[in-house]
């Protein structure tokens, strides 16, 4: 889309993690899973188990019992699973397969440790959440415009971003009429949040093409492109035509 301007009680844990997790992103050897802390759990949260794998940590302060026993109940308080996890004194980490969880149903966990000490929390199963790509839009603001080749021109281009996950990397490219040559050095800037972002100013006379590439924090990319043209057949107008055009593969393959 091109804009032409002439002057609660229950909190999902994933909401808290949204600034650091890219939903649907496959874990790599450098990624660290989030562990539900049994010692510091909150009754006001529903902890979400992504793709049937739960990560739990427990700090054993006494080292008396050898096992941490976990029972899981459905909303009818029917027991649906039971785990007996070996533990030792100090901090224990567990990766538990829970692929039997029904999506979006809430379950209740009861863990029992030394001296019959009990820990309770709620959880629900989730598949990979969809990673929506960013949606960049270009706003064109002509400050001074003439279609004469030697005339002074000044046109501002702004980016407005929605969707995806902040922060964003925005890359501006200004190409000639055939989209084979760069008219300016590419410009890059990091945009910390969605909404209206950076601006570039172009003093060239049309015809030229402005290409914007945006990459969000999860690596999703989107491109927007407009062609600025003063010609209509053999006639030249002292006005500007801004139109979205398709992005040739020969152009996008060379712009990284």
C-alpha cells in the first residue's frame, strides 16, 4: 500500500517472553529454553508448553528425597499424567515430553517434594505460533518537485511498519529506471518499534525506483517498492506518479 502525502487475572507466560522469543523459530545450539521455576512459580499465570516439550527447574534445598513427583490433572480434576523425576541437592533441570497435551486446554500440576512440600501451577499446550512477517508501507511526501531534468527536486520517503517483531532493520535502495543501477548508497537503520520510522530524501528527477527491505527480530523479511515517474507517453507533466510495481527476481536476488 502506498500513501501519497502532500504535506487480567490470568497472564499467559508467553506475553512476558515476547521480547526475546520468536514463535515458531527452531531452536539452535545457541538458544536457551525457558524453564518454569517450581520454587518461584506464580498462581496468576498459565504456563504454555510449546510443541509438547516442557522445561522445569527445581532447587532442592535439603537433598533428602531422591525423586520429585509430579501429577497433572485436567479441568475435571482427573489425573492424566504422572512423572517421577530423579533429583539431587541443588538446582535440577528437567526436559519433559508432554506431546499428549490437548491444545488450549488448561491443566493443573501438583509437584511433591521433601516433607510433603507441594507446588501447584497451571499450564496449557501450544503448537508453534505463527510468525507474521513485517508489513512495511512507504509514504511519499514531495517537498519540491519538477519533472525537468535539471530542476531541483526534494521528495521525502517514510517507512511505516506493522506486524512482525521489533526491532526492525530497514534498508533503502534507490535504483534507476531499469532497476539495474544504484543511484545512491544504500541506507540502513534499526527501528526500535512499529509505526512510522526513518526517512530518506531524494533530489533526483524521475524516473527512479525506491525499494525498501525490512527484516524483523525473527529474521522475517518483507519488501515494498514504488516507481516514481513523470512521463505519460510522450507528454511530461509537472506532477508525480507513484505506483507500486512488482519486484523483479533479478533485483531482489542482488539485494541482501
